[in-house]
DNA sequence: ACATTGACCTGAGAGC
DNA sequence: TGCTCTCAGGTCAATG
């Protein structure tokens, strides 16, 4: 479920594999994933050019072309990138394939087609048009920014933290992880969070995002104290060994420890 | 104007 | 074994 740590891992992978090589061929297997761009326009903009740098905002990855525009990638819940030497290794749900001069290919695989591929003249305009909130890992994103963003909303804290217009990059899995470390119940109303709890959530959010990004967003590499590897029915809390509970918050399944994350 | 719900997408796994 | 049903969750339109 590509959230901020996953997409940041994809960005680093993109940097390590796909910059500074002339694009020879563009193949779109599933045109329905394209947003505000035609197959023809995408091909024309990419072919003969190179990617020169990348950026990330929330769950969106931006790759800048040497002619100035940006390829925009969003991964839905099943998307990932794979850099290939041989075509026989092509992943099973490749929706976009970019071929480079050196014979290698970058595949964008998205089984459930909930991802989006787009093109933008300006990455900042794209973020504004989507009305994305601030990226929590942006340098300078501090507690006052966090507090201002969250307290501008009503309703349950999980809905607020997962709302991309409030803060961009956190989804179902990582919001649960953050609430677990902060000892906050996912259904707690935002307006009933005091300053101290908000600050704790902010610190835990930073810590969780940094730690999981360092570990390439792979749950089997997460510390033993993390909830994510135990995010299933019948699992035990890594802190108190009590049973992990689940409930629905705004249509999503939330996992939490009823003992460590008190009601309210 | 805001918060919440349902639809979209596809395949894995449950249950009969 | 094989079929059907449910569920996963990111986002946006529709509903409350």
C-alpha cells in the first residue's frame, strides 16, 4: 500500500536506476491509468529525452525531464517500479514501460489500476491543483505546522491524518503505526487531543516515517516494537501481549491495541 | 462547507 | 476440487 515511506523508497530506486539515460521507447499497456495526458503526448514528451532529477510530495513521485516537464507517478495501493535488463522479467501487471538507450527498461506495475500516471509542466502547480497538504518529511515541517493542519479539521483523528488535503503521505497502515506509538485511539476526536498528545503524535510520526523509510518500507525489517507486522486478526500486541483489535474508521480497517491505546 | 460513505479496480483467500 | 463471496485501500464523487 504505497504510502510516504514506500514512495520515497521508489524515488530512491528511480534515482539509482533511471536518471541520465536517453529514453528510446514508451509503451502504455493500460491507457486508463493516464490522467490529463494522451498516450501520444506522453510518448512525444518522453522519447529522445532523459530524466534528470526526482521529487516526492506525499504519495506522488515526480521525475523531471531535461526538457522541463515532469512525469507524475502515483501508485494506488498495488503499484511499484522495477528496472529490468531482460523483458522476460517484466512484472505481470506492467501498465507503463519506459525503454532506455542502454536496452534496460523501467516498468510501472499496478495490479489494481488505482494508480495514476500524468504529466505536468510544474510540480508545484500539480500539488496545488490536487490540493495536497504539506509533506510531513519536508525539512522545516514542524510542530506548529502539524498542529495547524490537524486542528483545522473535525471528526476522528484517523480520518484527519489520512486526509491528503490535511497532510500528504500517510495512509491506513502508517496512521495505525503512528497511533500505536503515540498511544492514541484511532477514533479519538481531533478536538479532544490536548497539546501534549498532539506533540507526542508529531514526534512519533516523524520517527515512524524516518525509521520505516530507512528500512525500505519493508515490514519484515521493522523493529520488533512495531505494529505493522502484527496488523492482522488474532495477533498480539508487541508491547503488552494483549490481543490486537480491529475496527472501521471512515470505511477502512484500523488495527490497534485496546489496552495501549485508551478510548476517548 | 465540511465530514462521511460508496464506487472503482483486481486477485487472494475464506467458506461451502 | 471448484465455485462464489468478501476484502484489501487510495482517491474522488455523491451523500449526509
